């Protein structure tokens, strides 16, 4: 449970940093359009902090951390979510700074973000399977 709370705290801090970075970068550059940076804050709060707060509640009342799927969830999810948000930051910074990207670089950024989303999805499925397993017991 303590590990989940620590991870949740780390994602909350990252979300706040992401929000401040978005606000300051767009303000300094006079950017008023829609950018991927605006979504980083919410992604980290909801998919990072809130998911691990909920997982901590389940872990407090069960043996969730003993489940094989749960351990796989923690590894895969904590690779996928940072990967996704890093690519969102990269994409957002290029949008705000109006950096022209080649088709290949743009596709690479989208592809890496897509891999991050896939890892997050697989992680969530593993979490649900682990929760289903402890519900049987």
C-alpha cells in the first residue's frame, strides 16, 4: 500500500509540474491555441495519481500485491504512462514553438506515444485481472 501511495504522490507532483510547464511555456511564447501540453496535467492526475490511490485502497484490504498480474501491472503501467506523457510533452513543445517536423519524426512521436498507450491499456487489463482474482478469494 505504501508503494502505491508513493507512486501516486510522484504522479501528483509530475502532474503539477506538467501544468505549470504548460502554463508558463504557452504564456512566454504568446501561444493561445490547443496543444498536447494542456492534456499532460490531466493525464498524470487521473491515470497516475487517481489510479494508484484507488489501487492503494484495494491493496490495504487484500493481498493484491501478492498477485502475479498485479506485479506485471505495476511494471508495465509505470513504463507506459511516463512514455505516453513524455511524448505528449515533446509533441506539445513542438506545437507551441512551431517547430516544423518531418513526416518521419512526426510519425515516430505518434508511434512511441501509441506504444505508451498500448502499455497503459495492457497494464489496466492486468490490474483488472488481479482484482478479479482477489475478488474470488
